[in-house]
């Protein structure tokens, strides 16, 4: 799934759209892989940190959540919005820097409408950078 197809599902737009490609798992509807390449001029790198830019942990969590939305795409419409409802057991294992191509592996573990429980990990060149469990709710706008 390319960027334009992603925009048909996610309500996010630049500069908060933080995935560029998504590939649902052909064998498991509850899994997907997404990618984002850090260019170096992103707003979240300005000042984090001068001379040593590192993707902030909170942005990594947002990337993981956006990647998971592809698993929930059938629940989306113009009348709803996905919202984070929880983060658990989040661990940061490595730095993500400009030029890195981030791979996001996400899995839907359980759903209890409107809540969806997931887990995911971010890696660069096969090296684990972050992992965690999280939940989102898909709720009506306003």
C-alpha cells in the first residue's frame, strides 16, 4: 500500500503522517509491516538534539500506532477517529536517526469494540529499536 492509499484510510496528514508504505501479512490478517524513512528535516528532529538528531520515543510510539491502523481499516469512515488509549511495556532499545528506514511490525491481539489491543516493534536494518503493547479506540468525531 503506497502513500496515497494510506491517506484514504488514515486521517493523519503531513507533518503528522509518519508511515509511507504498508504491507498487510498475506497469511495473517492480524499482522502488517509498515515503513518510514527518516529524512532529517522532520519537525520533531528540530532541537532533538542539535548536532545529534534522534527520533523521539513519543514519535516512535505514534509511528507504531499509525502502522496498526491498516489492521483496523474496515472500522474507519469519515465519521470516526482512532485515538490512543494506552501504552504498556514500551522499551526503547536503540536510536533512530536521519537516513534510517524504519520497519514497523504490528499485530492485532484482541478487539472489544471500540477498543483494540495491539503489539508492535520498530527496527532498523534488523536491529530492534522499540517495542511495546498498546490500545486504540475508534470513536465518533466530536
